C-alpha cells in the first residue's frame, strides 16, 4: 500500500512538480455552478431559500515558463451564464420566471462577468490574479471565487494560503486520484467587520466549515466540489438558528483543440501581449454592498413607528421591535439626520429616542446625542439619565464613550443625581472594556484612576457611596484593599454598600484578607455592625469556598444572634442545603456535629427567610430566583432582596436584583430598635441591578420629618425604578462566501422594561406591604441575507414575549412571631415565533414563505418554603379589608 501511494505521487510529478498540469494547445470546457442556501440549521435543503448561478467555463494554457514547468499562465473564461432558483418553484413563486440573464444581472455586469481572467499558477498556488482594473466589485468577486478553486497542491500537508477568503490555514489530504482541501475559516486573516454582544448568554455562537474535494485525471482537474457552511445559534435559545450553505461545482465536460501558447520568457510581457488592459489585482475579495434605493429616510421610518414608543406602551413587544428597527436605521444615518429627530420630538417620546440613539453606538449617534444634551441644564435630567443608562447597557462600548463621560464628569453638572449616575455608569463601561482586553486603553486607565483617587479623598458620605457604587460596576481587583477599609471602619450605610460591592466579585478574587475581614464583621470582633452588613458578610463567606471552621463558627453563632437575624441565618443555611449550593458539602460535614446541629439552634422563631428556586430549566440556559427578607425585631422590613440569575454551561448573567431597605422606623409603631440600631435615621429606599449593571439607588424617604410628610401625603402609588428600552443582543457580522457573494448576519434583541416598587404601612391594622412589579417585553430578530447585488436571498427569524413578574410581601406585626406572606407571581404571557424566508430582485419582484406559532405561556406562582405557604393561607384567608387605610 505504501509503495503504490509512493508510485502515485511520483506519477503526478513526472515532468511537472507539484501543481495541476494542463496540456498545450488544448481547451478544457467545464460546467460550473455556485449555489447558496439560507434556512434554519436542521431544515431540509429542499425547502430553503436561495439561488444558483450556472455557466460554462473555458480553461486553456497561455504560457509555461521555459525554465520552470511549475510556473504557468492559465486563462479562464465564464460564458452562457444562467441565474435560477436553487429549488424548484411553481411559476407564480419563481422570481426569475420570464426574465433572461441579461435582464436579471444587467447588460454591463454580464459583459464584465464574461471577460476572461488570467491566473499565474506556481506550484499549484495562485501567485497573480489578472483582471480588468475598473471591473464591478461583485463580478470580480465571482471570478475570484472561481479562480480560488484552481489553487491546489498534490501532496498531503498544511499550508497558509491566500484566496478569496483571505490568508487562511489550509490542510490537504491526498489519496489516489482524490485531493481534499480543508480550510479553517476562523483562521482567515481579513478585514473583519461587525461586533458581538458583551455577555456570552446574550450572544450568538457560530461555526464555520469549508471543504473542497478534487477528482483528478492525467494530472489535471476532472471535477471539483466545494462546500462552505456557516451556522448561527442564539445562545439563550439554540432552536433559534440560521444556516448559510454555499456550494460550488466544476465538472470537466470536454477537451478539444485550443489556441497555442504565447511565446515569451517573462510573465509581464506575455500579459501585455495578451491584453495591455490587464492588471494584477488581489485574490482576496473586495467589500461590496448594494445600496438600498427605495429605503425610507430616518425621519420617515421614525414617523412609521413612533406611535409604539409612548411610555404607556413600553411593556409591549411592538415597542421592543420598533426600538430595534430604529437602531438599525440610526446606524446608517448622519449626525444631522439624527439631530433633526431629537430636536423635533416632544417630551413624552424624547426619552425613547435617546435610548435608541445612544444604543446605536456609532460615532455619528454619539456626537449627535452629546451635542443635544446639556449637563448644565437641570431641566433635561430625565434625558441625561436615559442617555447614561443606555451607555451603561452598551453592547459593545467604544473607548470614545468612556472618554466623553469622563470629560462630562470633570465639567459642570447641574443635577447631583445625574453626577452620581454618571460615575456609576463609568464603572460599568470600565468593566465592559476590561472584559474585552481594553484595560490598558488610555480612557480606561484615566477613568479607573479618577474613581479610585476620588474615593480615597472623599469626605462626604454621599460622595463615598457614589464612588463605591461605581466600583460595584467596575469590579476592579486593585480596589479590594480600599473596599476592605470601608467595610470595617465606616458607619452602617457606607459599610453596607462596601460589603455589597465585595459580594459582586467572583470568589476567585476574594483573598484570605477579605475572608478574615468578613469573619471579623460577622462575629463583631472589633465593633458592633448592623444586621444588614453582618448578613452580607456571612453570604460572602459562605459563597467563597468556606472552610470547615468558618461554617462551624457561623452555625454556632445562630443561637446567640438577635431573633430575626438568627432566623435569617438559619434560612440561609437551609437554602444552601436544599438548593445544593457549592458550600452545601461543607455545611453537611459540620452538621454531623451535634453541638452545631441541635433542636435549640434549628427551632428558632421568626419571620425572616431566604429561598432559592428555578424560574426555568432548559437545555440551553436556566434561570434561578432567590428571595430573602430580613426583618427587625419589631416586625418592620429591614431588607428585601430579589435576584434572578441566568446561566449556561460557561457563563452567568445577573439579570435582575431589586433590594428594598428600611431602617429607623421603630418610632412610628412605638417599638424598641435592635441592638446597635438605636440611633439610625429613618430611611427607606430601593436599589437595582439590571443585566449586570448597578443603577443609582432610589430613596423613598430620608429622615423622620420626610417620612411623616410622605406618610401624610402619599397616595399609595409605586415609585419607578427603571423604565426604558435596552439593547441586549447585538451581533453583526459580514461574511465573504467562497463563491463570491457577501452575506450579512445580524441578531438584535431588545427589552422594553418597566420596574417599579413601593412600601406601604397601615398603623391601624399593624400591617406593611412591599410590592415590586417587573413588566417586560422582549423582541429578538435574526436577519441573515446573502447579497449578490442582482439578487438577494435571506431569512428573518423573530421571537417575542411579554410578561409581568410581581414580588409581594405582606407583614402583619400585631403579634410575634409576626405573620409574613411572600408571593412571586408571573402572569400569563403571550409568546410568538416566526420564520420568514425570501428571494428578491432589485425590480421589487419577491418570493416570501412565512411560518410561525403563537402560544400563551401559563402564569405561575413560584414556590417558596412550606412555612411561607402556611402563613399566606392565614393572612390571605383572613380577608380583612384594609385597603382604605393605606397611605
């Protein structure tokens, strides 16, 4: 077997070393076809959208180097071009019916396509590609796709080759009269265009393969079959997928007498003799994009969608759909076109315009919005805040955005809340740029230095809190020593924020020093700390690979803590066990010791709780919820914390966190404050994290006087935490197909969101109620299009869902232990999924096939612990009509 293989390779190399060999005075006539298919990944090719370009191809040898058999000039001519459907269609659905090739492609383009090209092949590789200088880019690319097929080596091995796709790693496998060429498309060096989403869960996975099989006869090509496959999968729902398949076939039909060779020693003189107009052009494809002639202007498009963008419609899927289409159009617009819309819109719709313009993330859109916004004007603070949050949620932020925000922060800002939001958002941008290896960019270095330096020098508590919240987004490893200082040495509110910042770090960053500090805070080794700080410190310890002794000390402390804190810590331990969290193994080991696991410790009374469960469990992604509530000994809410995390095998996303905090409210019900909390100022507020971005906290009231005035004037309305439009999935890539056409792939996912929350008290019924309402509508659109200038084919896949999640806690504190009912409900949610495939000509003739399904996802009340269910039955079963007493 080895000998026969050796003989075969030797026979290839007789009189001609390493490349395919053409005979003198012969004309090789081939049949050529290039096909494109677009569809979902697992769909049948027979139902795909697409088209086929077929032609005859004439190949003859022009010249062979007299000093080197391996250096040859080959002329290739395309003739008899046809364009047709890739799949048979009835006449009514065939866009090419009744149109000849000249009408489809255009006379000028068809003539250009049929002009011959010349290849200089050296050892089977294309050294030079000769064509006409001013030829249209798309016809040149089709010729490049054909020319690249003639690049071939006749021995097994790896090579780095230049062809239409760029400079790529290529592997050849030679076996008898067959050569297989595998091209690693992800290795191709070419000018890449596009971007991906910041978080992997929100992004798109891609896989690209390319294989070409050559069948040879008498040292020349008998047939070529090339296949290139691109697959795109939405990570959060891999059923939402797309595929582009490009096929090329070249088959030898006839060999006949052809023109003789041109005499000459130099390639340049031979080319000049053939046609002085020929020039050497790169084999790598040139970018070609057809212009949209009948597309509406930005202003016309805005007028067509603006009715869906009113604030009261922001929880509808149509709002998210309109938002995404608006972003697509803004990305093509000039600064002047964008400014025209911003300056002409009313106050009700302007915040949504600001969301879209900022989310577009083009230099023109950023310049337009920065020119429009005046941070010295406090009256436009709503627009400023929407701009800043849209920057924080940016899918692929540039250094330019961070640079602009840093400059604004150093300048005059009329509204102090905007100043705080600005630096918090700078923190989010620092982390996103660092995650993409941009930590050493000048703008990032400057912003990091500004936040750390100003935090160290800050004297006022409000300023300290502001910079700590910026670090809660930035998560800089170098900030940890500074955070430790604030966790242990400062007063309650500052210490509380600093510990929650550390809680956001990945456990791998939490050093021995961090663990020691958290243990000191929890066990109050140096000073008395508030319950909120101590429980956060305990959560950090238990979430970062705790030692046996750390867990044992926490369990032993449970009997010594204030009643509600004991109950809370006990619930946290039980949640770790039932939800199989990383610390559960160590906790089980500790519980084998009867000193830690006994009835006295595990029968503590109280109403505080901690519980985790699954919102969804799927093959692609799963999401978990956790709801924990800590009360003061008097029955008033101290902290309520709702979290939703989304994760897959490799990544995690903190989708939502809403924290309600209250303190110093004992005086309104004549109760005794807990130890260490006797002098706390009256306060209630809410803090939120949305898609990994910490937002500026909202204060309900601050101080006893403010509390009393709010109680007397309150209407029971909830306070808005965040309302707007967020761009989540933002994936865009341009792909050069081997056969010549260019493909564009775009996945956009938008969220229309409205989160509000409130706290209510009834002194008469000794009852309190907190309600957090999350109303969201999501729309995802995937657009895949192959553009050959004279014909387009593509597919659009869309997903939309609208839902509301309510978190309600009702507390009756007329007795102890007081009754607490926690409810987490999702309403019935409409879900719609559509797939549209199409083929179209510039004339407007179009074939479309659309399929889809709409369904209602059942509402759900998420289970919490059994104790909670029992209490809810008591409270809700009492049917006491206390609604008139809320204020």
